[in-house]
C-alpha cells in the first residue's frame, strides 16, 4: 500500500505541475501577453492540457487506484490517504470519459475565444464573439454527452463543479431565493431614497485606489510573500501552488466599489488557496472543495466582512486620510450605507447583495436553454435583454453591459455560474456558525483584528482542500447540509435596517 500510494502521488504531482504551468500561461494571457501571442498561446494550452489529461487517465493510474482501493476500507474516511484515493477515483472516472482530443480542443477553443470576447466587449458588438460562443456551446454539449446524464445535460456538468448537486435541486434553491428576494427588492424600491451612494462617484485617484486596496487585503490576511495583485479586464484569482497565489482587479475613478471590493473578493479566493494544507500539495486534493465553496470565501470577505458597519468603523478614518476631498463631510455610517445601496443594475460583479442572485439565475437559465437546444447563440442577446427586463425592470442599453459583461462564456465552463449563488448561501451559513462561537466578532472587526476569523476558516474550511464534497464540508463545519435560510435571514435583517422596512419584511 505505501508503495502504491507513493507511485500514485508521483504521477499526480506530474499532472499538477503540467496544469499549473498551463495556469501560469493563462494568467499571463490575461495580464501581460501581447495581442499577437493568441495563436501560439492557444497551441501551448492545447498541448499541455492534452499531455496532462493523457498522463492522468493512463492505465497505470487506474491500476494504482484499483490497488489502493483494496485497502481503503481500513483507512479512516477523513484521512488524507482515504480522501486522496476517493477524490482521485472520482476525477479519474470522469476524466476517462473525455477523449484527450476533446480536452485539447477545449483548451484551444477557450484560449482562442478570449481575445475575441475582449474585443467584442470593448466594441459592444456581440456578433464578433458569437461564432466562438457557438463553438463553446457545442463543446459543452459534447462534454455533457461524454460524461453521461440520466435527466438533463446540465446535471453532467454540474456534477463536475458541485459534486452531489442536481439541476432540479439547484432550481429549487433558486425558487426559494426568488420567493424571498422579489418582495424585498420591491420593498427597497419603494424607499430607494433612504440610501444615498453619490459619494462613491466623486472621483477617486486610480493609483491610490490600487494601493489602498492592496493594503486592505493584506490586513485581512492575504499574504504578499506568496501573492501579488495585477490589473485585468475581468478580476480573477489564480494559484500555482501554496507559495504563489495571485489576484487581479480593475479600477474605476468614478465608482469606488469596483477596485476595493473587487480586490477583497479575489483576496477571499486567494486566502482560501493560501490556507490549503501543504500536505495536500501536488495532488488532486489541493484546491477548493468546489467553485461554490470557493466563492463562499470571496463573498464572505467581500460582503459579510467588507460591507459591514464594524468594518467601516475600523477602516473609514484611514480611507478618509487617503481620499480627503471625495470624502469631505462623510462619516463611517454614511459610507457604510453608500456601499450597501441596493438597486437593479446591469453588471453582475458590481451588483448589491440583494439583487446579485438574480444575475446568476439569469445566466443559469440561459445556459440550460443553450445546452438543451431551446436557444440559439445568435438569439442570445435578445433572450438576455428580455429576461433581464423581466427580472430587473431595466432595458439593457448595449451588449457590453448585457450579454458580453462576463468572461466565463469565452471558455468552456458551463455550470460554473451557480457557484456564485451557492457561495452567498454557504458563506452566510458558515458565518452564522462562526458568530455562534465567536460572539464578539463585530468588536474584533472594529479593532481591525481579523486573525481569529481567518483562523476559524483555515481550520474548518481551507486546510481540507478537496477532501470533502460541499455538503460533507458544511456538515462538519456547521452541523447541517446546505440551506439558503441563513442568507435569507441575513439580507432581510441587514436591508430591513438600512431601508427602514416594516418588521414584516424581516
């Protein structure tokens, strides 16, 4: 058994290194690569992805897993060894269903599509991107068919990202959220004047914003000895191992939230990566439990911490010293209210906590419609605009603020958007448990002390990596499986107070 696991670990380390080399190339393409490098980069992605896939799905890995599983019954379920065998088997069985040629084609298509999405977004012209999205939809369908599904093709893709969750179960979660959100949005709209956010548009020097954001995320716990921050079209985080976890952001002189909260959001991902146990490094266990669990950390730090009143009671004086003119005559509570203003808006990544999940629901529904053949790519902008109008009451002014706003459809990754809503739900469920154990958390945050919160998350979430499915992790950390009730209670309580709503909305 020890020799078998040692050999398996050696192969997984090789595959991990290949995938991380691909990730470095992806980061470079989004930050510094010249436009002329697209074709070469697509070929590099294709080659590395195919080599890694062939190595991982080899007969040798299958044989080693068979041998290791013979002793699995003797191992504790929570042990690193049992978890490594269990999770690698799940990944291996899924990967074996995907031909290496398809994996290479996916990598090539994703890299090729990205600059065309960027150009289309810049020019607000969906037609420039449509042919590449058509290819990506086709590839998503081929992946779903290869993996297999009993009921809906989205199930096959969702099982890769959120193990154990079905499309029908996800629709039930969205239905429960809609039931809570729609009346709350209506209540808030009737008292829209109760919160003024004009201070956020008074003009904030971009360079100072970037410096302040980086200083803030280091206070929260993002380790710059193992990280850095750069600029990209769409903010993201990426990890090349425990010692190199990078984040990006973007900055807008005339909208303060974009840079700081984008940086906090990505730093949440970054701290998760940095907190995964080094004992899991270079194996299939070194990553987040799922996109939803990963997103729970970015949303927890961005919203439950970063948009809280205790946070701004601590931070506002330093912010005011950095930006004295824009913040003249503003106090901490007024700024707290401003960064939490709720209103229907076009851009998902800038949406407030109340309306955010409707943005995700829109994409979830459209992905299913494209995947199941009810919606043609050429008709996507019209479908987007109609659905957006029905959810938000807004007419979409252009493709840039509509169907082209997210980078995700430039790569072959359907079933990732639901992770954003799951992240909101999981983050609130974790925070409910944390507050039950850490009753003075608000006072700690007001003092700028984030170590205990980070330590709890490292111990209960981060260090486990992918050892457990999302529900297994949640039951260990909070004592119950996934439920949207803590998030619903949180937004009703917070926004009821912000907008002076009747207690019936609580």
